[in-house]
C-alpha cells in the first residue's frame, strides 16, 4: 500500500481531474450523516486539485454558486474511477461518496475527512507552504521550521502547519539523504537544504506510479531506509534501525545519520 503523502494526493487529483473537470454531475450520493441530504446533481466540476494532503473537487452549482467537496485520505482512503455498472475494487460499505457524471462514477473510499464547503480555503488556512503548489514558497517553509528550533526535525517535517506534503515515508528518506538523525534539533539543521530535498523528492514523484527516492525503479530498491528495519544500509551496510518518533515509525542508518 502506498501511504498517502503530498505526491499521492497530487497524482490522484490529476487522475480525477482528467475525467471530472468540465463534466456535469448527474447524481451525487454522500454516505456520511452530515452530508447525506446534499445534492450536487446538475453541478459542473470546474477543477480537481490538491493542497498538501487535502483534495478538493470544485463544483459550480446550476445556480452559479461555487462549492467544494473536500476530502482527506488519512491512511486508508482513496478515490477510484469506474464506468457506471462495473464492479468496485472495494466493498460498497467503504464508500463515503459516489459522484456520477454520465457513464462515469468517482467513488471516495474510507476517506478520513469528507465535507462540502462553501469556502474551501477554511480547510487549509492552517497549512504551511504546499510543496507541490503553484505558489510554493521555500523561504516561508524555512522560516516556519526555524521558528521551532528545539523540535526534532523529524517531528517538524510532519507538522503540516510548517510545510505541507511531507509524510512518514519522506521524513525518513529526507533525513537519510541529508545525513541527519530525525531526532536532531531543527535549529541544528541546514534547513534550506532539507526543504530543497523535500521539494525535489515530492516533485520527482508527483507523476510516478511507484514512489522512488533512490533513483532505482526496481521493486524492493525504490527507498533508502523506510521499511527496511534490520536490513543493510544501501550506502554502508550497517543495519537500518526502526524507532518510534511521535508514535510513528522512523528508519535510520546509525552510521550515515550520526
């Protein structure tokens, strides 16, 4: 399973956008209590976009009023596209929303967040600069991180309020590539270099079917350290160590990341 991070959601938005953007919704089925009576049929999809790990489907109602379907995948969520009448790859009870557009249906499964917003900016106002956004601002990301010098860099990178898009896989990979321990104080880190590495990795993977940080697109060789507990470091041969940081697993090489 690919853990949803900024690149996952970016690619998902692009895939959904190819079939939904410009389409008219012929029927909508929201399967969460708060939005169960919401009907966006007749609305035209104007855009599908990502902001950090958040996905938005922007719709113009028949009245001309804009609204946005906001979702967050969390760990298990995804969106799939089907031709109407074909079997789904996940069970029906996992569907949180079904959007019909002619003979196409987009289904959101196991979404951690699903809501319909008149003002979608409220859902992401707290986020730091989006690593894959058109308005990406590396200086602001560096400044945000620098404002928390005593926080471990591995914790700071996952704080979406500081910069948006890094998840658990990328924090281990970025720290390895920068040869720093995830527990190093943010104030002791070359922050411009770390931020640049984050951007480079997410940008390179935004359209790849498989996430790769090593440059080797061979199954089992795509990542440097993540998920490789007790296996030899690809650089020096030292056994990779798994540890918990903020209740989530992180992977390091004790030799390459002193």
